[in-house]
C-alpha cells in the first residue's frame, strides 16, 4: 500500500509541477518579448513587423474583474459537485443518492472524456504547435501533436503494465507462493506429455493422470494441481489472488486518469481567465459542463478504489485535488493577465505540448480504463436490457454534447 500511496503522490506532484512550468513559461515569454522584438525586428523568421507584434502582444483588454473572479467559485462549485456526488453517495448511504443516476452520470462522463481528448485537446495541440508564430522552432514537422499523444498512450500503457506487474508480484509473495511457480507449471506440462504417451496404449487416451507436487501441496494457499491428459494441458487454480491484482490495477488506472484530467484542467483554467468579451460566458458554460461530467466519471472510480486504510479520506483528498486544479489555473491566469502573451512561441509550444500529452492520456484512459472496462464488467452484463441501452445512450450523449460545444469553445 505504501508503494501505491507513493505513486499517487508522484502523480499529483507532476500535475503541480505542470502548473508551475506553465506559469513560468508564460511569464518568461512576456518578460523577454521586448528584447525579442528588438533582436528579431528584421529577422527572416517573419515577413512583416506587424506579425512580430501580433506574436508577442501581451495583456488582456476589457478584463471584467468581478466576472472573472466570480467564475473561479462557479467552476469550483460545479467541479466539486460532480466529483463529490459519487464519492459521498458511495461512502454515505444516508444521502440516498440513486445508484442508477450515478451510473448514468459515470457513463456520461466517459463520453465527455473521450470527446474532450479528440475534439478539444488534440485539435488544440495542432493549432498551437502549427501556429505561424512558432515558425521552425518545432523542426517544421506538423505531426508533433499526434506523435506526442501517441507517446503518452504508450507511456501510460507501459506505466500501468509495470506497476500492475509489481502489484501482482507483491501479492503472490505475500500469499507465500513459490518463486519458481512458472517453472513448476512447465514441468507439470512435460509430465502431461510423457504420461499421455505412456498411458495411451493402456487406456486409449481417455484417462486422467493426477500429479501432485509435494512442495505445492504443503502450501495452504495453493489448491491441488490436477493434470488431465485427455485435454493435454494443465489446470491450475488460485495461483494468484486475481481480485487483489485487479484492485491494484484499478487503483493505478484511476490515478493515471486523474493525472490526465488535471493536466488539461490547468490549461482550460488559464485559458478561461485570459478570455474576454462575449466568448467568456460561452467558454465558462462549456467548462462547467465539462468539469461536472468529468468529475462524475473520476468520482465514480475514486469511490470504487479499494484501500486497506482511510479509504474515505483518500477518496476525498483525490476529489478535492480535482476540484481545486482548474481554479488554480484560473488564479494563475489572473495573476499573469497583463504580461501573458498567448501567441508567443514559448506559450504556444507549452500549451500545444500539454494539450497533446493530455489528449493521449485521456484517450487511453477513456477507451481502455473507462469504455472497455466499464462495459465489460460482470455487473454491467447483469443489467437488464433497458439499463444497458441507457448506459450506451448516456455515453453517446456525453460525447455528442462535448463535441457540439467544441464549435464554440
């Protein structure tokens, strides 16, 4: 459990480090903008002087202080409502939150997460990294966003595989299983081959040979191993506690999902704070819907994570971290609103890279850990047909609404 706790802390530190890096990149772009203008005023990277001014223009015009500060608390409340509903509904039954409503909300959030990755984050990465103000700084390669998203997908899969393997190994040792279990299974398979040959002439290949390994039999955590020559393979039962291993994998995938959500939440919080005019209210509505549905999906998984100690406290802390991360991004945006140069190369590259990485993480989590996993459980297969249809419909509706919002935000 200590290992899993450390993993969770590292993932959160990564999200906090991203916050700091984004703020530093944006501030440094603004501080150095005048020097860059003087240095590259007649450079070959841009055709006209006014393009330089467009790229390095800083500051936000017509900024509404009351509206932007109020938006922080609006987003905070909506995100908190979304993520804490499943958590409190799971740990506080006295609230009597309908389980069906939470299930529909969870599947709605799955669709939102997938649509966010494909419609909002990945196109945003292409727009930022292929912006004319970036020029040749990315090597004139237009496929960086897709490459970064692909790298994030492979990295998340590798991390989840390694940590899950470690968890399975830890559980097998804690249950006293022999270290050379795989070799013993191979030996048993060899016995099957030999016994099949020897007994085929006497019993016509229809008999069964039962092989008992004394050292395995002595282990109270292992069931007897029966070798059936009729099928010519070994049946081994309860070699590993698969429930514990699945619980560890579920825990790891949940923290990976939270990391991906928090990375792009920083970006949307920063973007909202430096947006002005009529587009601000539209973006605020889109972000509120987005955060509420993502909160439902994340909160549902946080509530189902199994901990040996302090399960409720850990779920609340994780939910609170999600609730706060977008407002933190908004506070950073407010703090640098006069010096922030959104079209500067450093800002565009930082935003594009984070968008692309977030898209990969969310796409992996949405497809593998949410869509495939939630629709493949025995619990879901036990639903009546009408409830299954409702779950699919909720997923499609969430994705459709988020894709539609992409037209304005």
